[in-house]
């Protein structure tokens, strides 16, 4: 760890094996695990050329790599071996699970949770409280290796509270509506309406979230969201 | 590596860059690769508070992370970058492949082989000799972010000898029967009968393992299991 | 890093935390990141027993593991945490993305690009200019744990310019034809004709690449390949 970083992060707990590049501002009370890299310079940039800001209370687990040029809010958590490339904006209370990859120019709002081994490509937008399951793959290039890819590339958008089940695939530019639920293993080729539940390959609407019942409670799992009930669920 | 660990593992070969926390018991003849962490304290626990036991002859490859509170039998192997969270029980001769993730409270019996990049969530049960292919995603939460998730969460069960093909997805609580074969890319939404071969999204029974023929031998690949022949296959 | 390696790579830039085993030849101008291992001995081999050759201008990003016995051309790039096991042959200008795994005895020709979190098993052949998307899983064992697996194992072949969309699965022995496009999330169970576009589970031909239109240019994204136009696209 560089001396300049030590100065900037004196109230953080940084494993001795972590590699912190210059110009990293790490919030108070943060914890950085072994074999982590923070402030990795992107292609063409020098170490420290771009600032990296991580808010207070971060828990950055071992083997995580965070590039320079990320702006991350408070309460950030990364799993082991997570990767965040440059120029992303993350809100407060965001978690990026173990072995997940966030490419560059991704916008992630508050309280978004990304589980393990997921892939979120450049220009994706994950709005407040959305959820990405294990192994989900979001895409953004309609035609790989197309010479015009820089013009046509388009990320997916998860509207607030949208949830994407494990191993699902989202095609480029898809918008998953507010509080919609994409079933595990679904391949989503077109926009998903708000509140819809979709499944299959290609994914089709199979029901609405108001039709779901939690086997434990006998109640709708999303009743708080639906406003049908409001008994203090969070 | 801590001194206490050195004392406990004097017949093991531990890379100098590996990080071994206190209260790790590593069996004789074990090999630990570079940038490995063993005994990582789970949330709320202090280093060394929970014992970690790994049987003799383990091969723990580079960048693997094993949390405190695992009890692992003899002949364990991990691939590179494998992750095992806390409170799991693993039998003898278990392998967890490169970049695979085993969450917590998972029970894995003897001779289970988990290939690369797989995901096994909490409360899963993998019985003797079952096999999990590359990129398989097992799930356990019927409704992500449901406020009652702690009550309704339910892992999948692989009965002895069940085999799950690459990139398959198992929905919460699914039981894959003894020696059944789940085809690559299948999305398994309901229980699979013993000996069945399933494929598709959603997965459907397409044949029985007694109908399979190995192109190399011209014989049934699971004839030893089926008891049709017993010529010393292992 | 060993002294012998320092001698062999004096024009390379090697992070101090990287672990370079003996008998690694690293081309001029190469860059090796933190927590990387190069020349890892495969099972049964001693460190340095097998030569590892990496051409000039390689960029080997952090946490990558490259086994001994690889022969890699010029301009190689690996993402973070990539894994290449032994006895592979890679041409020039090949990239292997973050968290991707290349098993052993894989042949990869010039200009092949493998994106993130992909899995390429032993005996696969990826021909010139082919592309493998994020999370693609190629398979090679028709019947997992079959006692005759060593005889019947058969890798997939990507013909020149074939492109495999994110999260797709290829069954053992499949041949994906020249310039064909496999849609994201497809499960490919049989050979794909040259120039075909396939999608679904199981994958079926849905169109030909000559029917595709780039939304940005209004032109066919693969017109240069198709020979319909040749205006200097690369």
C-alpha cells in the first residue's frame, strides 16, 4: 500500500497484502481484504491519474479489483474476486457479489444488490433496489464484432425493484419494468412490463407478481411493494 | 502464515503468500497454493473463533478462499479461485472446481465433484457421488428479496449419483433423483425422477439413463450403476 | 519472482507480487499484474519441467493463472483472474477475458477473443477470428463420469469467425460453422451451418447473417465478411 493511501485511509483497516494505487479516497471505517487492488489504472491512464472515491463503511473482500475512476457511495460491499472496471457510478448500500464483473460506464443506484458470478456490461443502468441473481448475464452488443458496435451498443435497464433470477440472460437494450421478476434461466429478448413475471427461452409473461404466494407466510412476497398490505415489512 | 498454523501444519506445504488464519487444522500432506486464504472469519466472528478442519492430502489451489467453520474430509481438492463460505460439511474425496462458489450451510457427501464456475447456495445437499457441471447454478430463494425469505428458503437436493450438465439451473427445493442426468443448459423447475434424463427450458424427461449409449464403447455409460453389467468399472 | 525469470524477462514489467515459476519465456514489452502466477506446474510435473512461452507485448492482468506448457503468440491479453491450464496452443492477438477458464489441450488460432467468465474445455478448437461471449459454456463429455470418458470425450469446434452469444451452451462435439452466430442463451445440440443464426433451447436456425441489420448504420453488420460490401471495414 502506498504511503499516500495510508494517509488518506487512516481510519480504514487494510490488509497488508492489498495493493492500493495513488489517488484513492477510502471512507472511514472501511475494511479491505487480502490480495485486493483498488485504483487500477484503465488502459491509457497512469496510476493515480483518475480519482477513485469509495464512501464510508465499505467492506471490500479479498481478491477484488476496483479500477480507478469509480465513484461509490457509502456502505459498499464486494464479494471475493469481484471486478469493477472504470468510470462507474454506484449509489449507497450497493453490493457486488463474489466473482461478479461490472464493466465500465455502468450506473447503479442505491440499494442495488448484485449476487455472485454475474456480468453487467458497459452502459447498463440498474435502478434503485433492483436485484441481479447469481450468474446473470446482461448483454449490450446486438451483433458481436460489428464494425459499428460503438454506435449501436446499448445496455439493459432494470427499473426500480426489478429482480433477475439466477442464470438469466438479458438481450441488448431490454428494459425490465418496475418490480418485474425474471425467472431463473430465462432468456429475455424483449421489454418486460412492470410487475410481470417472465420465464422461458425466449421469456414470456407467465403471471403477475400479485399472483405470487410465499410458502412460508402464505402471503404475497411483494405485498409491501404492491401496497396491498403495509404491515411494517421492509 | 501465522505461527500457530505453522505448528499445526508442519507436514503440509504452504505457499509463502498464502494467508492462514488461526485455528485452522490442515491435514498431513496437504498443499496450499499462492494467494490462498484459509480460516477467513465470517461476519461477526473473530479470526480463530471458529475452528476450520481440513483432512489429510488436500490440494488447495491458488486464490482459493475457505472460511472458518468448514469441516472437510480427506483428499479434498479445490480449483483456482474457489470460494467456500462458512459452516459447510464436506465428506472425503470432494473436489470444488475453479471459480466455483459454495455458500454456507451446505452438506456435501463423499466423492462429490463440482466442476468450474458453479454456484451452490446455502442449504443445498449434494449426496454421495453426485456431479455438478461447469457453470451450474443452484438456487434456493423462490422470491428474491421476499421479507420472509429466511423461512421459505429451501435448497436443492442431489440424490446419490445425480449429474447436472453444464450451465443448467435448478429452481429452489428441486430434488434430482438418484443417478438422474440433467442435460446441459436445462432449467429444472420440478423434481427429476431417479434415472431420468431431462433437458430443455423448462426441463422435461426425454429418456432414461438405461437408453444411453457411449459412442466410444458402444455400451451404456452407466451400466455399472444400472447393474446390467459389473465388469469392474469404477 | 525467481531470479532466472528476471533474467529472461528483463524488458517486461512484472508486478512484485506476481509469481513466475522457472522456465517461463515472456516476450519483450509484456506487462504482468499483481497476484499473477505463470508457469504453474500441472499435476505430476515439477516447477520448470515444462517450458512456457508467451510472445511479445502480452498484458496479463491481475490474479491470472497460466500453467506451464502453454505456447502463446504475440499480443496476448488476459483479463483479471483468467485461468489457462497446461498444453494449450494460442495464436497471435488472442484475448481471454476476466474469470474465463481455458482447460488443457485447447487450440486457439489468431485473433480469437474470449470474453468474461467463459468456459472452454479440453480438446476444443477455436479457429481464426472466432468470438466467445460472456459466460459461454462449451462442453466435451457426452456422459459425465462415464468410465470410457477418455475415449469418447470430444470438444466443440468454432469455425473461423463463428460467434457465440452470452451464456450459450455448446454440447460436446458441436461444430459451429464459419461466421455463424449463436444467440445469447442458446443451447446448441447439433452442428450449426455456416452463416446461420441460431437461438433457443434447443437451438434452431432462425435466420442467416445476411438478414441482419445494424440499428446504428442501417447496414448489415457483417457485410465485410459477406463480401457484399468492402469499404475498409475491419
